C-alpha cells in the first residue's frame, strides 16, 4: 500500500450512463460494433440529450480503433467527430474508452508494433478529443485488462483466442497502457485516466479445503493489472503511481463465485460479500479516487440491483471510502455479443425496426429516487459550506 493520493476526477454527475461499445472479433470472424448495431453512432445527440433529461450529465462511451486506423499509422476521425459534436450540443461530459476489446485487423496484439501503434493512436485521439470537447480528456485507455487477459489469453473465448498466455497478455496490455499514458501526457498534460477492471470475490468449494488456495489466488489476481500500472508489480514494465490515477471497478451480480463452480446469489446466499466491504478494501489498498465504472443486471431486477448498489456505495462512504460516481452500464439495451438476442439491461430501449428510443419506466423511477436521495445526503454538507 501507499500514501500516494490523487485528486478526484471532476465528473458532472454522480450517476453516469455507459454505452456498450465492444468491437472485438468473434471466433466466427464477425467484428462486433455495438455502437453501430444500436444506431448510437447516428443518434448520439439524441441519446446524450435523453440522458441529460434524466439527470445524467457524465457519460461513458467509446472510440472504435478499427475504424479510425484502417491503414497503419493513418487516422480517420469521421466515426468520432459526430459524437464529439453531439456531446457538445447536448452539454454532456464523456469519458472515452480508447480500446474496448477490439483492435485493427492485421495487428498482432503480442507484438512490439501493437504497443507502438496503440500509443501513437492514443496520443492522436487525445488531441482530437481535447480539441473537440474544449476540455482535458478523461480516458479509459484499455478497458478491463484483467478480464481481457483471462478471456483472450487463458480460456480463449475472446480474441486473440489463446490459452496459457493470460499472464503474457496482461503484461502486454499494461505495457501498451503505460506507453499510451506517456504519449497522451505529451499532448494533454491535464488528461485523467480511469483504470477499469472487475471487482470480484472467489470462494472455495464447500467441504474442500484444497480449493481454498485456488480461490484466494483468483481473488488476488484482480489486483495484478492495477499493481503493474502503479509499478508495484513487474516494475520493469515502467509503471508508476502516477499512472494508476483513478480506479474504476466493474461489478455485476455474477462477480462472486465458487472456484470451479457457479455464481453466488446476491439476494439470498449467506456467503455473498457486501459490495461496501469490497469497495472499502480497494479504496484502502490504492487510496485513489474510486468509481463504479460498470454495474447493471438484465431483466426485471434492474431497479432492485441499482438500489442494492447505491445502498452499498453509501455504506462504503460512511466507512470512509468515497465513491465518485456510479455508472449504469450498459445504459442502453443492445444485441448480445454471441447470439444477437435483445439484451434488456439498460435504462434506454429502442425499437428494433425504426430504432426509436424509449425509457424503461421502472428503472427510471428508481434512478430518480436515488438521485433525490443523493441530494438529501449532500444537503447538510452544502449548508455547512454556505455558513
């Protein structure tokens, strides 16, 4: 642990909305582009304005590197510029993901060229974003390094579809992130970086003491990418405390499970570890601004899950761990990655014929209740400041 602390990131709203923006290739060769599949690329201004009407002024969204750099070292910003213009028109703040699982075709993710090209692209993107927004960028450089390393390098369910190379892929993604941060700071010294990974808890199998060590190792592995970025682990990669900056944690109902078994039931399992304890633990470990960068659930339980997460965030705050924001993710329903099914997990839905938008009423009502609760909690502190 360290006493190094960084200032809070200046987000405009405590509740954020994140648009699913994955662009990885599936095993069948199909390139995902969820932004295009939901018509968010064409309707960003309407989508941003709708969220602002709902009290969400800070948004998480993504660049699509494979569209921007179709030819090596040549950049086409036509997929990004309309979204920057939409954000300014709707008067919202966007936290941009530079790489959300996908990268240009023909580029070996394990190569030195990957690090070089990603850093150059990130540098150019930061300049375009700052010019287009008029503000220093807030960036997620590579989304979910730990998850991507596991999915793509250990169990082969994501590109690059490898096994037994998860540790290598994790180091490579950290190396690319560090190179990108250095390149971005050359052109945008005030840029902020949110380092996002899942927050998990793994339990041993009941009655199986031998699984205890494996469960502990899997739980501790969630910290490796953050520790590498900070230079606490594998310092030869060049990490430093300044590169950790802001911690973003992604937390879903399936983020606690039994080793080599299924997930715990968040509503009834007595072993379920309170999210407030997990947030307090990571806040104590890193002493960084902390936000819940993704959270949500599918179906009718969406309001109950939001209420649960907000309750736990307030408990963590009462214990001394301030949460900068809670991001509803995804904020809009979208096609499933593998089967194209209509995933009903967002605050916004769309008609699959004409793509007209509508708000999910029960989740919107719960969001309003939580926003009002937040205002009540902040009111005493504001009155003290005004005295």
